[in-house]
């Protein structure tokens, strides 16, 4: 089905065709008509499915038909967990609205608030914000909510994981009640469902099924390797395969810095990307990585939240993520939309339980490969697919 059949008008369909989108993704064909009809929405879709366009496009369509805002007023509010995601979503708003006369702004903490205040003075149509900074600005009367028509909670599960529940509730309390509410989350955990009870009313539900969590265009495999050999294995793979680019996930900031040094000693240039580096540096790294100037970026899970790189070929789980949903998020960073991607995980024996949880979540085993010269001394057992962690077993029994 073409985009025009979804009820989007020409300035919008022109912009998306210019970006090279031929047809809507699954979430887009389901969400766009529902949002245009005015439904509240509860959508389970991870990053990489085209979810951003699935809410941005109908928002643009609706706002383009309405009136302009007054000073310090906004008409659509998109809440995101991180600055990086706020910037990326707002960039998409700009891309998709290039033939419309709508204004947008990304607003987040950790930077001077003055330019953001200034930008709000004339009012903006679409504000993409992180919850903390938004509340600050609201408290300082830099922004008013009475003209808000639509609210999006993007990556709601991450916002909850990051402890934003109180801020979100405060924002919900201050928004007009008769607006359209849209909630997007990679996973619909109980916490997210609780939030949905207050944030969306009688919602239209969309779920991009769990087995689509392992999207078909992502080749996933794992390499069993002893823990102390992981850094040498990574260098070996990089040299052997002459990869274009890889986003490498590691557990700690310290680990990221150390691994970057180890790679450098072996003649491989890599950058560490984590919350310990300044916002300006992270922004530059992200731009350089997107432009292909940096080939290997080593990121902590928290640091890399919301990184969206068009056509990223490969992610590497140098450390296996925890919990299992984080694995799904991470592999979603590659093979975006219809591009091919590869997700490689390094797994040692002490990751066994974690691996069981991930493979249980996926509903299948991940293909295993060994690399010559790096065969583990301590073998990793084959997972139990219906694995339940001990504390949950006890809860069930008790
Ligand atoms: P998202 O799931 O919103 O993070 O989007 C993932 C990526 O897919 C982004 O880089 C978008 O630019 C791209 N994308 C979104 N919708 C489409 C589409 N219909 N066709 C091709 N690419 C798309």
C-alpha cells in the first residue's frame, strides 16, 4: 500500500519519497490511519521498525490542517528518554515537514537553557523534549500547555527504566485531558501497562509481534569465547573482516575506555561513547560516526540509548546485555527499515544464565560460531529455552 492511501497529503508524501521511502512499514500502515482518526494508541514496537515516522507523519498531517500556536505555546509534545533521541526525532520532524510551514524544537537538559527559552518565545508546533528539562521550563513559565493537542511517549519502557515516572506523571497532570495520547514502547512490561492506564484512554493497540523482535533482515550469531580473550577476538575479527563500521556495546564506561586503548595498541582506531564524556564530545562523535569518519564506536548501553544510524551494518555485544529486552533493543540498532544488518554477541561461560534469558525471550537459539584460535577453554552449555530465573521461580512457587 502506498503512503498516499494512508491519508497523508502531498507535501508529506513528497517529503518521504524524497527520502527514498517506497512504502510504509508494518507499524506505519497500522498506526497512521488510527492516529489520523483520532484514536489513542498503545504500540509495542522497537526502534528500527519505522516507529518514529508512524507517529510523526500523522502529527504533521493533523497540525498542518490546524491553526498556528500562540507565544510560548506548543501543539504537539513528544517525550523521549534521552537528548540523543530527542535530537534524532526532531531531525525526523524537520525532514518529514520540509514542505510544510511547521516549527519544531528539541529540548533537553545538560545544555544552556537560554537558547531553548528563546526558541519557545514565538511558540513551536512540535516540541520534542526529555521530561526533566521540560518540567524545568514549565516551572519557569517558558512553556505553556493549554494548546497541546497531541502527546507522544516515545520509548516509554526506557523512560521508566531511567526513573522518569514521577516527571511523566507530573507532565500528564499538567496537560489538557482531552488531547490525543500515543504511547510507544519496545516492550509492554507490567510497568508500561500501568503507565498506559493513566496515559492512554481506551487505546487502539498495535503490537509488532515478539517474534518479529528478531527481524529477518538481521543476521544474529554468537561467538563462544573465554572472557579474557574477548578483546583479542574483537581485534582479530576487525582485521580479518575489514568491516566498514561497528557499534560495539560494553558494560561499563571504564571498560569502554580500556577497550578503545587496547584496540588502538593493535592499530585499530576506535572511540569510546558514554555518559562520562561531555555532551559536546558525544555529539561530535555521533556525527563523525554517522558520517563514517569513525569506524568503531564503543558504547555503554546507557550512553548509546537512542542512537539511530541510517544503515548501520553491525552491532557487537562485546558484553552480553541484561535484561533480555536490552538485547532486542540493541540488535534493533542495525538492519534498520529494510537494510541488512548483523548482530554478533561474545558469550563466555559466566554469561550462561543471561544467554538463557535472551534466547527464551527470542523464542529460539542464536546460531553459534567458534573462531579458530579462540575456542573457549570453558564451554558454554546449550540454553534451556523456557528458562525462568531463580527469583521468579521462587515468586511463582511462593
Ligand atoms: P525508527 O524505527 O523510527 O527508529 O526508524 C528506523 C529507520 O528506518 C530510520 O532511519 C528511518 O529513516 C527509516 N524508515 C522509516 N520508515 C521507513 C520506510 N517506510 N521506508 C524506508 N525507511 C524507513
